C-alpha cells in the first residue's frame, strides 16, 4: 500500500448498473478493473466505484421466480448477492495487483453530519492506501424499501461529498438521445450539455420507456439525468457512457468524445 505512490491529479466516481453487471459478468468487471488500474497508474486518477447488482445477481443465482418482491425478500436477496458481486470485483482487482474494499451505506449515513464525516474519513484513508472503494447501498438493513431511489442518485451524492472531479455513469446505451432511439431510428446522440434544465428533466420523464428501469435495475435514463443535474449543480462534470465499450474509461481520460458529457455549472460551489 506504500509502493511508489504518485501524486493524484483527479478523483472520479464511477457507477455501474445491475443490467451491465449481470449481462457482462466477470469478464466485463475484469475489463473495468483493468481500466481502473490504467487510470490510476497512467493518469494518476483516484477511483471510487459505485456498483449495483446485488439483488439482481441473487435472483439469477437462486432462480427466484416472483416478479413482485416484498421488502424482506429484497433485503434477503441483497444479503445473498452482495458478497457474490464483491467477489467478482476483488478477483478482478487482484488480477491487476490492486486491493478492493466494500463500503455499504444508507441514506442516513450521508444525511447525518457525523456519519457523513466518518464516511469521508474512511474513504480518504482507503484512497491514501491506494485501495479501491466499492460502494453500494446497504439494502439488507435499510428501513425503507428505497432510500436513495437508485445508485445513480447515490453516486452523485458520493461525488459531492468526496469532492470528485468527474462522475461517470455506465449505462447499456451510448448516452442521452434527443428522442427514444428504440422508437425513433433517426434519434441523435447528444454529445454535450451545458447542464440539466427542468425542461430536460420533464422531457426525459415523459419519454416513453426512458423513465423506467431495465429488467435488472431500478433506475433508467430519468434517474441518470437527475443524478447528472445534482452533480452539475455541485460543480462536477458528468459522463453518461455505454459501459461495455472497450476502453471507454480510458477514452474519457484522454478527452475523447464518447457518450454524453454534462458540463459542471461553474457558478455553483461544490458541496462537501
């Protein structure tokens, strides 16, 4: 943990959703962690990783059949799936000579000043030790069914608390389009936005199919744009990118035009 530490020049929060975790499996997670290693050693970028997928992984592993799940069933599935997902990350990180850490948090951990400070201190220490934090909402003990609502919101809040330079949300589409590409083949990718307006949020919410989550996850494009607004308002640049594109994280580090880039609102002060 003390080997030839280089001065870090940036800090990113990266969020991966359930659909990518389950469809990509160990190979995709290994490809991501190889990029995490490159970001650290080639670009001096610290990474805080937010991962969904615990409940979805447990559903796949246990062959859980019910479409509607009770709170206790969701919590139990989360308790089964979380160590399975963490195993995949640890194996992938170890293949790069890196060490990972599991951090499970609830809404109250960031809402309470004392607990938020403890959370900050823990992550700062892990990053100082060159350990990659892998975060998820602690669904197994949450007192309400959904507190953050999805890990898109969680990743934006973590980016604010940890004063990240960039928030990167990995999706199963190329980014935000001017209309639903599933219904309109002529839809165009929006490569850059100056921020997220209320009218854009309404448009995305009203777009058929874009506000709903995938079969695996609870978010959707609306939750991602909402997270991007939170980050942008806090002075953080956000990227929405297709997570299974080869070397996509390294492309962002090299300032390549990929996905949708939502610019930080420079007149806003960052919130810690």
